[in-house]
C-alpha cells in the first residue's frame, strides 16, 4: 500500500474523530436541553409539527415548551398512568428515538431543524471572524443534512483525485456512516465517566413533603451545575422533629437514580465536615446563568456549600429562574425521590380503604385546614371569581353544584372532624379524616406531624379528583405530582355561576402552565 494512502486514511480518520466529538458535544451531551429557548408564543407555520404546540388563545398563537420534544395532551393517557420523562439519566441525554410515532413522521426533519438552528446561532460570529460556518447534522436513520452532504462530497473529491483505487470511490461516506452508527450506539448504552467532585453541597429537607419536592430538586440542580457531591440531608418537620433521609425516603432508589448525574454521599465525610461551609439562599428552579454568576464564586472559595431553597415572588423571579422545570429537577422530582417501601405500603393501604367506599373505587380529596380560616383572605364576603382561599361552606356549595352524590367518598386534610366541618358533614355522609381512615397500628407508626403531612400529600396526589381550598406550595406540588401520573382532575371551588366542571379546572391544567409539563414527552 502506498504511504500516501496510509497517511490519507489516518488524517481522514482523525478529522472525523474530531468532527464526531464536536457533534457529540453539541447534540448529545446532557446539557443540550438547557440551550433550548425559553417558553414563547409563536404563530402557527405550515412546516412545524403541531403535536409540539399547545394552543393558548384564539389568535392562532401556540405555546412551545422548553426541554420537551413532544407534549402529552391531557386526553392521551389514562388516570394513574405514569408519563414518560423526556430526559433519562441512564442515557444522560434525550434519546434520539423519543417521540417516534408511525403517523406524521418526516425523515430528516429533526436534522434539518438542528442545522437551521446552528446556522442562526453561529453564522454571524463566524462571518465577523472571516470564517465559514458549515453545520453537520444527521439523524439516527442515516439522513444527512444537505450541507453535510456537500462537505463530504468535497472531501471525497479531494481524496479521489489523490487516491485512485476502487475502495476510494465512497470511502468518506462509508467511514461517516460507520462513525455515526458507532457513536449513537455508544451514546445510548455506554455509561458516562464520572468527573472528580469539586466539593460538597449540603442541605436540609424542612417543613412538609410539598417543600421536600422542591428542596431536593433544587439541591440536585445546584450540585449538577457546580460539579459537586451532594450529601444526603436530614429532615426537619413543622414541629421541629428530626428524621434521617432513609427513615422517610427510599435512599437506595435515590442514590441509584443519581448515578451518572451527580455523586451522592449518604453522610458527611470527614473531608466535607472539616471544610468551612458557606450558606447561600437559592431561588427554586434557578437558571444556569444565575448559578454561574451568584453561586459558583461562593462555591469556588469554600468548596462546601449549604443550600437553602426559597420561593421568590413573581416580581423577583425575572432573570433568576426558568419558567419550566429543567431536566435535572424533573429527574429528581419524578424518578429519584420516592417514599421508602414500608411507608409507601402504608399509603397504598390507606388509599385502598378509601376506594372501597365507592362501587367504582373513586374518591375526592379536599385540601382544607381550619387554621387557614383566620387569614384575612378567607374572611372575605365570598365575592364571585377565583380567590386564593375558600371556606368550608364555599367548598360544600361547589361540590353540590358539581352534583356529587351525598354518599360520595371524600377525604379531607383537616386532622380531625369538628364543628368547623359541619357544613360538609351535614351534606355528605362519607367523609374521612386521617384519624378516621387510619388503623391503630398505622397511627402508632405514623405518629409525627411530618408523617401525617406525608399522608395528606400522597392521598391528594392520587385521588380521582382534587379540590384545593387554598393556594400555595402544597397545591402547586400536588398538581405537579398529579400531572406526572395523568391525574388532571383538579377543580377550584370558584364562586361562579357555571355548572360545567371545565370552568373550574385549575389553570395549571387548562392552560398547561405548570412547570412540570416541561418534563414529559409522548
């Protein structure tokens, strides 16, 4: 074999290895989803698949969700069916086959869109530096974008003019085809190498489970962006009671789910304990730019960061947080954080007893606690419209308006039955509180306020209909959990004249405005 042929083959192979690494970095690495533009309203165009869009008004405007390939309409799944997360930690990226369906599929559309986006992103900067930007886009079905074909044809012509053998006629395309197949296979099955930890992130789970969901998601997000090891937290309840993480949640499930995403330590190591910790408040769902600008400098100075999650007001969120949940928060919320098996079994038993009260096994969960009635918002005169809080009379009138039968099974989060529930108990005969639905053995096992709060959160998340009497984080995170299992029957007891249940649907559902919608694909 001619030396020139050997050198040509080596150089060609080296070039495509570098090209493959560039493609991998731009198209496959886990952070690629974070480069998708934020939620935006866009007019409908003929060449955009409308399955990716959700209509939000009458002016032919649609809402495009970030991080998602395909959004799942409410009617597409049965209640209780878990939706498919767009991002899978076992792959460390969105699978190229996510969203594949038999009808309406156009070969090469994804590659063409990717090439167009890359041109818009880089062409101007390249021209300013007197460079030419040529996108190299392909898909897993073997389609190559026209620009990629032109580039490879040019390389092939150069090789053909210098190396005249039968095998040289299409060697470039053969090599690229093999490299693509090998690269896709490696991306789908090979574990990502673990980078060395740059430090530690510690935190606590405080208050009730509705806070835990957000706190764990935020801590995972910060640790991921900082390249830090996450130390499992202790849990502090509303009444100051302390629990270890493994007493409430499935620690094995959490650690396994985080494998390849971040490193996790079950307890503080001597290294993390001896380093001075810096405490920092981080807004829930903080975006990457905020973390890089405000959190990373503090982390670099101490390598030991204690994260406290807070929930900024609407006016304070600008530029700090993402509108939709990011892939890492989605994974932590819907996959990694699960109750420990023994506790989950108790929850399932309680729900099973509630379902036995109805021939069809359905029940309603009402989030109402009498202590919130002391607030000024709930002491209003019942003006028409949607409020942030409803009293028990308004809740009862709403259930009657929806024509629920008197023997409908209703679970209410009020700890015990009392006179404050008279309006409801005098109208409906099948009412249950925690004290009434729990067996004696369960009461002994779940005696703390924290564990009782977990019962409320779980039952409201799995009920057939959820009626929140108060807005807040409990309502928000219960709805998020319900969206993840296709339980979208969330009705607000608004003081309006309509008897159509659709008019009372939570805007989180009717307008698909809940951040968790960004987590799920078809």
